[in-house]
């Protein structure tokens, strides 16, 4: 068997042991070739359960974190999702197999160009992309059933909460960089918001604006 296929099977088993039990989520991860979202030199590490560098001082997220956030999004084929932090495009590719449409924003133009090429090569036509400021979201495409943020904010951005449909929710790492963060589920209700802590994590910071110079930190653990 192909070594990458063997490694993929091992990863799926590991994710099951870590509590990823949704068969649809596991199938989406199995069907998304993580090696295609990495630099060529790292292809053989594609199914290691760890983050890996993708350029612009960003990383492709650990498969467990991708699986955890995807499982907790509780998606169905009718939903429209906003992702903040496209990175390599891997998280968006997984999501695209589970919902109607993904809107994804990245502040690093080189990363977005590479992600767009991957989406096209894999025939993922329900992903819409934008280079922009994740803090502002995508108001003209709102409301969103779900929002997923792959970078840590000191507090949930009000603009993103406002772009949630009533009854929809956002998953976002919240907390200071020096202390680590919690992935929070923030649900928009008829009367306000409800917040629930899900998992302690450590993500790169969510920064405003669009990155003009290569090599600086930016929005997104990498997706």
C-alpha cells in the first residue's frame, strides 16, 4: 500500500481514539488529500497529527484541531459557512464537503493564490475566496449559519457576531497570547449571545488588515 495511504488510515484511527466520532467528518478528512496542501518537501509528513509550516510564518493546522472544530460545527448540506484564515486551504476543503458554500478570507495574498489553485485542481467549486481583513468578515454574504476562525482573538469580534444568522454559531479561539486560549462556541440568539468553552488551545494571533510584506505573522493558524 502507498505509504501516504497507510499513514492516512493510521491518522483516522488516531482521530477516533481522540474523540472524533462523526463518521461524516471522518470521511471528509479521509477524502481530503492533506499532502496536496503542503510544500513538496513535507508531503510525506502530511498525515502526522501535528501542525506543519506552509509559508508566511503560518502553519497548516493539526489534523485533530481541524477534525475537532469541524465536528463541533455540526454542519449539514444546507449551510453557508464563513472561515477566517484560509491558510493552505485545507480546512476550507474539508468544510466544502459538508456544507453548501464556504466563504474564506486570508490576509496573506501568496497563501490565498496557492489555496485557490488547490481548490481549482480538486474541483472544489463551492468555495469563494477573498484577500482581506478577517476582523471585518464578509458582510455582503451574511448572514452565515456558521463561522470558524483559525486564529486567536483577545475577544470575539463584534462584526463577526453580527454576521451570524440567529441560531447560528461561531467557533473561535479566544484569549491572550501569553496565556493560551479556549476554543469558544458563540451562539447568536434572539436576545443576544451564549458562550461555551470547548477546548484549550494555542493559536497564532488574529491580526487586522491585509498583509503587504511577506514573512510577517498574520491571520490564521493555517486551515
